[in-house]
C-alpha cells in the first residue's frame, strides 16, 4: 500500500467525493470490493476511472481508503 496523499489532503478528497460523484464513499468502497480482483494500486485506480468515469484524484483517494480499511481489518 502506498501513501498517495498527506492525511489532510486524503480526508479533504474523501469529504468531497459525495458532492462530486453523487455517491457516498461507502458505495465506492463496496464497488471496489465487488469489482474485478486487481492487485496493483494503479490497476484499481485505472479500473475506477474507466468503469465509473471518476477523476484521477478521487479514484486514488477511494483506493487508498479501501487499502487502509482492508489493512485495519487484517489487524483485528
């Protein structure tokens, strides 16, 4: 998992995603979870961009959040 943004930038992007996309972050995380089994960060970002027409920054923020939450689940 790579750190793609500062923590503040990441949180700001996540906060803007519902307004910009019309969907909640939880909906996007579910879409990634139910999407194709891609392994590389950039492959997931590219899939979100092409499949759902997302801006690059929003797609990166969603995948980064997905990876953070997946890592947190593994620690439990």
